[in-house]
């Protein structure tokens, strides 16, 4: 995916304020709504080194993540203390262990075969990390690689984009609905009002897309 944001550089500079370092509260609060099988597979697009993946593994789920930055993947591997086997293809370095597979490379290179059996997508800071001109490609790719009718738990943000450049970008509900239409419908689970240090009002939203 062609991007103007240099994510590799952000990881090199350790400029990763998006990294929560603990489980995302919406994931923890809403995962039961999906009535997943005990060993269900959850896909984390643009996963960074999110602790959410470890949290899901600790609960018996299987995890698939894709991340551009080798630094992020190596950080996750060393922090998780899981032993991984590595192999490489034309598109990815692939790190595999019993409960998790991490694809290091461009999300656009994933195929449906890579996500076979996936039962939930958790999009936290993924669609809102993508510039507007790329969001349709991001969503079309997602819909084309996940098994049909796989639900998506998405955490989005909405604010006056004129006040801040992003990322995270403001991605209004109407845009999300349009991007996923007509295959999917969006249902808002929760809206949370956040106030930035600069006084900017940000609406954080948890939604199910199914
Ligand atoms: C805002 S961060 C969110 C990371 C993670 N979801 C979290 O909640 O901490 C966005 C991540 O997307 C990764 N990324 C950006 N473009 C990508 C691409 N085309 N393929 C895979 N990963 C990408 C970046 O390196 C960065 O780690």
C-alpha cells in the first residue's frame, strides 16, 4: 500500500504513542458478544505489537496479525516470550508458533488462504491509521480475505479533521458504513467522548460490522 506516513521510521524513532501496552477495554468488554468457539482465530490487521494479541492467546484463542514493521514484530516476540519459527515468502516474513502467526510485511499482500477459519477481526487503530485515499483499498482487501460473514469489532475515532492532521485520522461512522456497504451493516456499541490536551473533542466509538 502506498502511504505518505513513514511507519517504519515511526517504529525506528519509537514514536508509538498509539501502543496501549494493556488490553483494549472495548475488546475486553465486548469479546463475549461474539460467542466465539474456545479456540477461535482472531485477526489483527495492522497489529503493531499490540498486547491485545497476547491477551487473546492467554484466553485460549488463536491469533493472526499482520504488521509492516520488523521492529514491532521483534518487540512482540521478545515481550511475549513465545518461541516462533520463521520462514519467508516473496511477500512476508512469517513468524509462527502454536497459537499465533505474525505476517511481517504489507497487509495488501495477504490472501484469503492466510485467514482461513478466522472468526473475528479486531480493528483497533487500523482503519484510523490509514489515509483517506487508501481506506477503500483497505476495506476491499479486508472483505476479500476474511471468510464470508466474519464480524469485525472496530474502534474508530471521529473529530474535526481541520484541527489535527492525524494519524489517528477522523473516520466518521457514515464513511465506515459507506465503505462496508452493501455487504456489511454497522452497529454502534458505545460512544466515548475524549478531550485532547489541546482541548480537541474526540469521539471514540466501538462498533460491530457484520
Ligand atoms: C496506529 S498503529 C496501530 C497498531 C495496533 N493496531 C495497536 O492497536 O497498537 C498502525 C500500525 O499499522 C502498521 N502498518 C501501516 N501500514 C501497514 C501496512 N500496509 N501493512 C501492515 N502494517 C501496516 C504500522 O507499522 C503501525 O504499527
